[in-house]
C-alpha cells in the first residue's frame, strides 16, 4: 500500500526526529530545510539538527531527574536524536553532552540515507499549501519572519516571543590549569565521564564582587525592536541574573558547592565558573550558564578577569537571538494539530517547549501522531504520567487550572520537570517515615519508575494497533 508523503518544514531536532519516526512507520517524508540556501543568526552550518546554545542534553539520570526519564522514553521509542547523541557523547559528569559536529552529521547522514526521506534545501515562506496534505511545521524558535506572519494570519492570534542567549566557547589550551582544575560537582560520574569532567575556575569574595560589578556595568547589545519581550528563566543572560542581586549567580551557575580547589584544598572558593567539554577532541569548552548579550569586546574584557581565563582565546563569543512560540493551549489540540486547520501540526520549540531534548521529544510525538493518522489508526497520546505525556499536557493547556486563572496567566515555555507529573504514592518501608532529602529522592524515583512503566505499556499498545491494521 502506498501513502502520500507527509511534508515537514524545518530540519532541526524536532523536524529531524519527526521525519525519522514517520519514515520508520512506513510513510514517505519530504523534509524542507532552508539552511543551505538561507542562514540564521545562530546557526553556523547547514547540517540537520545543529546545536546552537549548548552541547548538553542535560542529566541522563533516569531515576531521579525528569529529563533523564525523557531520555529513557525516547530511547524506548527508537529516537534518532538519542541514538546519535549516545554515539557522539563527550564526558560531562552526570549529563549527556555531545560533540556538536559529530552529532549533527550523524543525524543528517541517517536521514539522507533513509529510503523514505527526501530532503529539500529550500525556504518555505508561507504555510504549506493545501495540496501538500498532512504537514508539520517544526521551524523552531528561529522561524523566519515571513512564515511567522503567515502563521499569525492563519491563527488570528499573536505569537509570543522571548530572548534567548548562547554561551561563549573557549579553546582549552588557552585555559591556565595552574589556577583551574578538573572536577565534576560532588565528583559525580556520569555516562562516559570520570568525575572530573568540568574545568573549574575559582573566585574569592573580592574577585566575585568585581566580576558582578563588571557584568552589571558592561555594555550590552541593544534590541529596540524586541523591547517588552520577556526572557525565558531557563536561559537568562548572565548579566540579567547579576542584575537580580549580587548573590544570584553564587546560587546559580557559579555556585561553589561540591567543588574543592585541587591547587588549594583548604580554602573554599566563594564562587566557581565551570566550563564543559564541547567537542570529542576536548579542544573546546563552553562556559556553563554564561549566555550573554554583552557586546563582543566586553565579553573578552570581562571574562578574562576570571581566574584561569586571563589569556582565554574564544572559538565563539556569546550572542542573543529572538525565540518565537505559539499560544499552544489555545491554538493546538492534544495531538498538536492546529484547531483551525487540523491537517497542519506543529513540533518542537515553536509549540512552547524548551530545551533540545524536549524539542526532539515533541517531534517524536508529532511524527508518531501523523504516521498513525496516515495509517488510519486511532491516535492515543502518551499518558500524563510519562515525561512525554506531562510535557504534552503543559503545551496543550496543563498550566491553566481554572477559568479565573486563564485571564491572568500567560503560557510560557517549560523544560520537562517532575512538577508537571501527576502526584504519585511514595512507597516506604514498614515502620519507616521518610523525611527531607530521603523523601524527595523516593518521590522522584517513584515518579520515574511509574513513567517508564506506563510509557513502555503505551508503546506496546501502539505497536499492537499497527500490527492489527497491517493484517
């Protein structure tokens, strides 16, 4: 039986994952990607699934971390993104970080070699025409202005936007390792790691105070046309965090907890700047949490005041770009189809999820939804108890709890987190009452175990339905 192809606009993580899931289900895909004919402010190559903000997929702990659970669910579902991430990982403590180029090249090669995937290098400036049939828009936070206007015209609603910033990358051989040292926080060993996966640069109280003052006073890039656009709290520029209070960074990306200066173990650092390996060769390290809108010259001047980075050479300086996303709870249904045009679905960050893994997971879901629809099968979203189901619930309206609240709370992007999961009964040993950290860990494990159990069951149900249809 032959099927008409499903068109996907956008070859980022979400579009690439959606294309893979559809093709693996037996449906042909035409993937439209503009890079190769037109660039963006953030991308540097024309590879599919290029990573621009960080090389980290964050925690790979599927026992006590929600994003680790999401990793595990995606692996169970045959995710191309996770397969390529696992094959191109670099040491990062308890996180899953990848070699950027190796990862993107692997995704591009896999899709280019798939017999049911056709990649077209072209810009799509309008909504997919009706004659295309079922289509997916996965253009991400950097959706071209013309296409964004077309979406706005179709929906009759204003898309929302926020600032997003990318962090600088430093050449490793320019770091002074007589002042810096290797260590993961609390010596935690993650996938492919050793417990010494971050470069740490210490500051004393006076150095920290001078650094905060420099960040606050430093000359920033201005974006007057974006005034009034809110930042996303999960990716705040470093100087915006500094402006929220002098101690903010010490309790955020510069926290010293769990770190001991190898050069001076008896003296506790007041603050620590961490750098994480950015490529497989170990020649590049990115400054963790140092997204910035400082002007380039200011970045070099200020960041070279960090002990160990006095002579730092930057492979890439930080930058700022605009992210655009839909008011998804109003515009999209539970299968992420546009209510005003059900043949058109959206995937990835344009739906209002945040993060590489979340974007890819939404692409995975949308790809499966579109494939099942093409096969004439009932579409059943993953249960709300799973990481994917919880994220889908947030995107499609889970953040609004009452009619009164709906007029007061605007939809905002969200990383996956256990706060999106339905409550769970925490098992405990006979006669033992859990308290504090022990109780928190037990709760997270219970949520994770339930999520993976329910997701595996959901996958089994999906496979059964496809098999019956084929017979």
